[in-house]
């Protein structure tokens, strides 16, 4: 499965805007409330991702219907 964090050129513009915000926020540190917010925004447009205990998001993918 393709991780859209890694294959960023496959991201649609709306998703790319959210991912850019995630990347910008990660420079100062992501916490769990940030990740939950970003994940809910991604899910609202049909995508989701996982994150680990260190707060690193990964495995960005389309939600299967």
C-alpha cells in the first residue's frame, strides 16, 4: 500500500494543504491533540493516517469504502 506521506506527489490539493500544515507544525512539535485534529480533518476528506507513541504520523492513505 502507498503511504501518501512518502508519495506526496499523489496527494490531491486539498490533502496536500493539510499535510503541509502537519509538516509545519511538526517543526515545533506535534502533540496528541494536534494529531487527532489533523486526522479528523483528513478523515473529513476521505483519508486517514496512523501515528506512533512519539507522535510521528505515518501510513497516510485513502479510507476504503
